[in-house]
């Protein structure tokens, strides 16, 4: 477990650095425009800027690194817990698959219901409510993923053919996600910035988290193969497991 936690921390830091770079590259313009609009309103109300943009950028990079580190540690624990339940014999593909699943569950599905907004958007008094609604959608997304996972395991245990099992699991997952998107409450705060600015910010945010999970999955998979004494570029022969014991 110690080695897995170390791998998760290192991969998380690399992913967090990637997230920061992507946001600086593709999201900085949208953020600056949103901040300019917010500051114009603050100046009109007689409020002064607390932090310079440079300080905000430095804080954002640090936050991305710490967020990546924490998420990497959690992922490592989950990886060790579920690794033996995966059919693949390669830790590389296990890492890629679980990273993709994490992105869809933790980021993409909640994004569809509650996409992030630029700075200054929304009523400050409704932050608690908006956060609660986002957490509710996140919890439903996790339930949908868990239900689909369990359904897949049960169908596999009953020897249901893969060409029937996979569509059934995917169909169940899509239905559960669609129910959450349709029935759970949405935020009612007005987005009082241009729509193009809001969506540029949202897509930049989505691109950053997608980059995080892509890089994290690759790096963690490489580190897991190294922990098993395998080259990241070696081919795993059928019938030979590349997984690592939980003590690893």
C-alpha cells in the first residue's frame, strides 16, 4: 500500500501540474475577462481588489497541485481495493480504465448538470445551495457508476455473454444518469456574463480536468508497472497477471 500511495501522490502532482498548465494556456483569457467584469462592478460599489492577478495565479497553481495530490492518494486506495476485480491483467490498462471512469463519474456527469461558472457569476448568498446541489449530482453520479459496476459483476457471474452484458450495463448507466439530470434540481442563479465567455470558461475547466485524468492515468499506470518490475512498454502475455498485491 505504501508504494501505491507514493505512486498516487507522484502521479497526482504531475496531473495537477498539467491541470494548471492547461488552465493557464486555454482558460486564462476567459478568467481575466470575467475578473475584469467582476472588478468593474466592485469598483462601482466602492470595493478594492484584495489580491493581484499574479497572486491569484500562483494560488491557483498551488491549489491545482494540492488537489491533484489529494485525489491521487484517494485513487491509489481505490485502485488497490478494486484491482483484483478487474478482468485486465495489465496494471497499465487498469489505471487507464479507472482514470477514465473517475473522470466520467466525478467530472463529466456533474458538469452536464452544473457546469462551472466564471468568477463573479451567481449570488454570493447562494454559494451554499449551489455547492449542495453539485454534491447531490456528484453523489447520484457515484450511485449510477456503482450500480452499473455491480450489475456488470452479477451478469458476469451468471456467465452472460459479453455482447449482451456490455450493452445492458451501459444502458442501465445511461438511464440512471438521465434520471439524475432530469429529476434533480438545477441552480437558478442567473449567469450575468456573455454566454460565449461563460462557455469558454466552462470548456477550459473541463479540458483541464480531462487533461489531469489522462496524464494521471498514464503516469500511475507506468509507476504501477515499475513497482511490479515490468517495463511500461512490455507486452503482457495472456494468462499472466501484472497486478500487484495490496501490500505494494
